[in-house]
């Protein structure tokens, strides 16, 4: 099983980035996919989730209206489109897969997003 994130980097405040997470080794369509983030010295927090069953999405209040989670089951990939980025969005971003039946979870290794002038 692998989850490989990419797309992180340095961006100025107000800018945009798109993160990708490519999955392998499990049946992607049966897993809810989520993005989490962890800022230095802080806990890992949920950012957004895309359910496996209904295609519904949920967002943390801090990113609503700025971030969009989407998935392409044909490519085993989940995306996080981030816009209007703020310095407080700086964190390592992780993707997580969670099976909706067994609740088994897998995590990626993370990708660093830095929002700074």
C-alpha cells in the first residue's frame, strides 16, 4: 500500500497550489480520502474529506471557500486545490485513506506547504 503526495512548495500569500495524492495497493474507490495538515509544534488537523460512497465532501471551517477536495477514481488520485493561501496554512499536508467498512487507515508521507512572502 502506498500513498504518495506531491505538489507542495513555497507560495506567496494569496497564491494557489494543488496537491495530489496517488494511491496504490488497495481498492481506491472504497476508501474515503482525506487531507490533514500539521503545522510546526501543533497537532495534525483534518482539512477536508471526500467520502467513498456518495462523493460528499466536508471541510474544516478554516479552509471553507478556499480549498476544494476532489478525487479521480480512475486515476486512484485525490487532489486538494488550495486558493487564497494564508501564512497560517503553512504545514505539512498528509493524505489519508480510510476504508468505509473495515475502517483500516493508510497515511502518506506528507508534502510541505509554505506560505510566505
